[in-house]
C-alpha cells in the first residue's frame, strides 16, 4: 500500500508544469501588465483627470445612484459577492482540488490558481500605486482598499474564464462549451454592474479590471501550455476527446442496423422447421 501511494505521489510530481523558465516568463509578464495598468491609472488620474473619460465616469456613477431601489440594493449584494476575496479563494480551491482528483495532474488546477495569483498580485500593486479616489457618491459598501482603479472584483470575475478554457480543452460538446461561455461571460457583467451600482467604482475602473483579468488568463495559459508536461496533458486530452467522439459516432451509426443484424443471426441459427410459416405447418 505504501508503495502504491509512493507511486501515485511520484506520478503526480512528474506532471508539475511550473519550472524555472515558466516562472521567469510569468514574472516578466506580471511586471509588464502591472506597469501597463499603473500607466493607465496614472493617465486617468493625471492628464485625463478632466477629460471626457472622467466626465463619463461621473455621469455613470450618478445615474446608478439615481436609480437605486431597495430590491436592487439587496440583489447587488449578491452580485458583488460573486467575486469577493473569500468567494474567489474558496471557488478556486474547490475547483482546483476537483480537477486534481479527476485528472491526477497539476496542469488544470494550476491554470486556475496561477491565473488568480497573477490577477490578485497585479491588482494589489496597481491599486496601491494609482490610489484613485472612489466615486464621490453615497457608497453602499465598506472596503479596506480605498483606491478605485482597477476593480479587483471585476478582474477576479473575468479570471473565471480560465474555467472555460479548461472546458474547451476537455470536451467538444456544443452545449457544455456554450454553457461555460455564457456563465463566465455573465458573471463579470453582473459583478461590474453591481459594483458601479453600489458606488464602489467608476465605469473606467470596471473596464480596467475586466482587461486585467483577461490579461491574467491569457498570460497564464500561453506560458504554462508551453511546458512539456502541459503539452502532454493537452495531447492526452485531445486524444481522449477524439476517441469518445469516434465511439459515439460508431454507436450512433450501428444502432439502426444492430436489431436487423441480430434478427438475421438468430434466424440463420434456427432449423428450417422453426422458421417455417404457420400456413406451411
């Protein structure tokens, strides 16, 4: 039993796709996106402070305040909670453990975990350096982070797109892919509207957060899928998908002729008297 456990541990260790090269690439890209978003934030709070961008931001913030209702006050608590810090940590941890259990390799769980780490670490640095004040409206939430740009909630919500990427790798079923796209596209929209409604972010904040989350997913996937272990995982997944598709087609094609073929084999094995018509008997 101990030998079996040791064998599984060794096999799992062999699937680890993060090596020095991947770590350095992730670190490099992290520095690039962090510097880029700091630059964007400084533009908004500096040269563009009195521009059409910030005027549109203020109009949008005031519009949401003017359209508040008790019902939407309650619903947006849930909408905002979809990407709260605790929520995203729990969801990512549970999904990563499930993926690790199902496929017994690190590639898919690390896609989720590394995406979240890249997004969260970039957000913390950017929002601290930019330090943009939140909208000058009545806010419905309190936050330990006083800076508004970018929206960490929206960035985290978009980071869930990594789940869709994994689903696309593992199935060719249209309904599964469509469902994944709809859910992971709808969550960021709900979170963004909720955060603006509650007076926590400007429109440009949620756009910046969405782009940051998308950048985190893209960088993580592009870097990690180049690792040899990741290439093997993707190859195995493609092979399995093709085999399942072939089996399904074979079952479908054979279903219409199978009953007739079975009847023919039964009749052929019966003696002539057994298959004679009632009239002849």
